[in-house]
C-alpha cells in the first residue's frame, strides 16, 4: 500500500477512535486547527510528562517555567520576529492556492529520496540477508544518478535560502518543473515574504488599545525570565530552563494533518552555558535528544540528523532530528546553539543588564545558550505514525482477517488496560468492576463488556490499549485472570493480587527514563 494511502487511513483512524478531531467541525471546520479527543489528550499528556521528567526530574540543573502567552510587543522587536519572521510564499495562478516556496522544493527533493528508497527496497528483497545497503548506495548507477540530482539541487537551494534570493527560489521551481498539487500547472507568481505572527489588541478603546502579538515561540518567555530564575533558584552555570506551552503562527501552508498548524504546543529547554563551551554542549544535547527519541523503540533507522547549511541569524550551529513519516523524513526537534544573541538583544532593548556573575571567575558576562525545541503535535504525529499497523491474521479455516492496531509504547498509551468480563452474568461483571475500582488510582483503566470478547479485543487494539484483563468462570474458582498482550496477542494466566505489580512494571515511565 502506498504511504499516502496509509497516511489517509491514519488520519481517518484518529477521528474514528477519539484521537484527533477537526476543530469546529459542525461549522465545517477551521483550516489547520485541530482538537484532541479523549484518547488524544491522554497520549499528548503522556508525551509531555515523558519530556518534562527527562528534563526536570532527571537533571538537577534544569528547572521549569510557565510564561505568559501575551508579552510586551518590544520583546518581538528585540528577538527579530517583527522584522525577520517570514516565509517565502508563491501562488499558483490557476488553482489560486498559496504555497511556501521552500516547502515545494523540499517536497521535490523528498521524491528523489523516495525513489532511492524504492531502489533499496527492491534490492533488499532480491538479495535478502546478503544485502549491503551502503555498498549498494555507493555502486548502483540509478541510485548514484538520483543522489547527484539531490546534491546539485540541495546546493542551489541552500545558496538561494542563505542569500534570501526570492527570484532564484522561483527559478528553481520553474527549472525543476514543480507543479501545483491542485491544478497540476506551473503558472506561478513571484515569490514574496510573509510575516507569520498573529497580531491583536490589548486594552479597551477608551484606555487606548495597544498592539500585541500571540507568541510565535515559547523561548522568549524563558530569556526574559533568565535572571528571575537564576537569582531566585541560586542557579549556577551551566543550567537550563524548560517550558511547555502554546505558540501561534499564521501558517499559510498548513497541511499534512497536525504536522504544521496555526495553534500548536512546544516543549523547549534553553541551556545557559559559559561562552566558549557552547559547541561542546551543543554536541552533548544532540546525543541526549536523539537517545530520548530512539528510546521509544521505533527503530534507529527511522531517525537522522539534518545539519543546517543556512543558519538562523542568532545561531552558530544547528541541527534537526528528523523522523521517517509516511510522507518522508521531516523535522521533529531542533537543537540550536543560539550564542548570546537573545539575551544581548533584550539587554539592549530593555536597558536592563542580562548578565550572569560568575563567582569562580569573579566577572560578569552574558551566557551563551543551547536550545532544544520540540513540537508536541509533531511528536504526537510521529508516535501514532510509527504505531499505526495493519496486520493480516490467518484463521483456522485458511482464510485471513486484518486487524488494525496502534503499537504505542505502553508507557505512553492513553489507556493502560481494559478489564473485561467474559459474560455479563454469574458475578463476573462485579469482579471486573472491583478490579477497575482498585486499579484506577494507578492506571487509566477501561471497563468493557459490550460485544463479543473478540470484538472487544479488536476495539482495544485500535485504541492502542497494551493489556486486556479477562475475567472468566475460572476467576471465581482461583482468583486468576487472563492478561492478553496487544502486540503478540499472547495470553497469560495470573493471580489478581499480582496485577498491580505486573502492570506497574510495564507502564512505568521510569522504565523509559532509565534508558536515558
């Protein structure tokens, strides 16, 4: 099945099973805005807890913060967002649709990469265990020719982006015959810049309303509170400030489900270090963050670093952690060495010193900053993309059946276990309800007695529930129940008294944190 079709099925699955809904759907929706359903919000909260605990709980020198969404408008002037927070946009004259020029080119590059992946896939099937992917990449003429096209286009694209050469970006689109996905034509306008910040007003008309912005990132809330946290927490360099919060960007090209939205949530940590040590810390956080992602068990081959050729005006090093989505490798987290740019800018615009007094050196200076920034929504999409599985099962009569399941890590799963009486009589529902009552203080549990036991298993598979507890007539005799495991469908008989210990060991977030 084509990856595009898999992605469409995933989007439909998210709505059908209470993960993600189009926002304001009864009013025909609002473009690029989504609501998280009853299971989606649980998964999202579990993701945030995994990140927060890995940052704040596991590091003595990292503390948390929750800054306001509304901030003084001069902050965004100081940060460069008012003047430079732009995307290069291009319109197709036939479809009247607007696109980001850089995204059109990146998607064209992704098609070349997909072509190489297909060649590698066919070769792997042909040669089996003897297949050497590195050697195949280095010697296969079709792969080499495609890779050359990628390298040449990348070099030209990066030059244009670094120089902010809008005319050249359009020429790249024309030369590579990139068409509008809607009209299929190449009737393009010129490329122009568009600022992404939402503006609004604060205060009443009689008081004289002032223009403010919905924050486009959470980082600036950390920077302007740097000294507040440092002094009240008696923090010594190096130390970090972590924050989870909403941000807003007026994305013109908002698509691929929740990958790029206008209202989204970020998990950011700004790590303040002594100048001169920033690149060492940058390498350190690259390694730590990649390990954090790979600990989820979705395969190391599905992650890669993408080092930036074009650096933001504030950075001296930058990389992205990319994940292989159904629509190609895309960024899920950015790691940047931001130098001392932000603190110096706020020092200049506010007139207040943003310096750290180093007691060991006896001098004051503006620290450098290493940033790790990850989108909660993209992380959510990464996890459900990796977890969504269609599995063909052979029946006893020789026919086959397909089950759809979400192979979510147990730690992150919205529902940890479902408790099911085999039948709704003979005292079995009462036993099941008591088990749920005892366990709900520790785990998110469901009581499920509707439909046949097979249908109930399938329903829980589709939700992503890792463990199902079945109460049958043997339970009355010996106080044992059956645990059914989602991924393997294997079943194990255990005593009711052991359920808490067994499930706790499997779903505890500490099991993930210990891998770090």
